[in-house]
């Protein structure tokens, strides 16, 4: 999902929304940011999103291969497959953790706040 600038909230703030798509959940939060920082933040967030998806995929692949090789010395197909699956899970978790940290850091840097529904 890509972030886009939504309508104005007041004179100096705008709402940030995720682009609507067929797979967009109904409970995706909206955020607010100062108008002067909105364009730069959206551009950085969306370009960072592409890089973080690639990072997560690469992390999962590398950890899967490492898990498979680490368990392959046991000469058991089951243990090799379990090492592959375990490595994939660990690598995906690492990629998601890094992605979450980077997104939160960027949001803190630009003082982006979630809009709470009443």
C-alpha cells in the first residue's frame, strides 16, 4: 500500500491516507502531518517502502539458505527442510523488524501522528 496526501485537516496540517486497493483493510489508520513536510515525507516513505520489501525478501532468502546449510550436515531430508523453513521464518521476522523500525523512525523524524477515531 502506498501512502498519499489526503484532505486538509486545518490550516497547517493534512491527512495522510493509504492508497485504496482491493486488498486494503478497512481498519488502516490515517495520519496527520504539517503541510510543509507532507510532500517530502510521502516521497521518502514510498521510496523506502520499496527498499524495505526487497530487504525483507533478501533477509528471508539468506536466512533460509543458511538454515538449510546448517542443518544439512545431519544427512536428513526432514532436518534440512526444517532448517529451510526455520530460516525463512527467522529471516522474515528480521526483515519485518527492520522495516518497522525504519518506518517508525521516519515518522518520528517528520512528527507524523496517528489520527484517532472518536
